[in-house]
């Protein structure tokens, strides 16, 4: 059983190493404006997933993915030597679509704000469907109690 703190430290170290190597050693022209956002490693320290973002369109993302795939061997050997593990973890690169998710959430929040504004606009001119006060007020309740006391008891004869 591997210590979770050790796994987190290795994942953070992998993220730092990959970012450093991408910035300084990979000279592939296909590599775009890339940011390594996160790295996760399995508990057995055999497989690592590296998340990255790319500034640009789909073509820039595709070319950056191809550049990372071609540099995967060099990155794996660098990570394996730096971590000092018996087995170098295999690296898998995943495009982190955080920017798309942020845009989608912003669009949903804007739609909710517009819907709330529309509800407020409609509510400003609304009127009650029935009476303004649909519930009994205490004065009405006292009057009903007095009426019930005046009535004679139901039932049979009067025993005295």
C-alpha cells in the first residue's frame, strides 16, 4: 500500500518536471503556448496522467498534442531519473478543457441572471389572484369563537 502523501508529492514533482522540460528542452515547432496544469499518478506509481492547456484554436491544440506524443520518451526518461523509482511511470497527456468549461458556466450564469431579471420585471406589475390577505386575522378568529359559544349543545336531553 502506497502512502497517499507520497503519491501526491510524486504527482506534483512530475508536473514540475514536465513543465520544466517542455519549457527548456523541447524545441519542436509544433509546440504551442502550453501550460501544464496538473499531474496525477496511480497508487502503484506506474502510470501518470499529465493535464495541459494550449492557447489557440483546435489546430494549435492538435499540433501541440502531436509534439507531446513525439517527446513522450524523453519526458518519461527525465521523469524516471528525477524521481528515482524502480520503474519510470508511463506518461499520458490529456488536454485540460478548463477554459471551455469556464465559458460554458459563464454562459449559464448569464442566462440565469437574465431569467431572474425577467421574473423581477414581471413581478413588479403583478397583482394578487385573490384577496390581499388570504389568511384569517385574529379579529376574525375571535368573532368565530363567540358565535360557537352562543349555540346550544347538540345532542339529547338536558340532565339536571
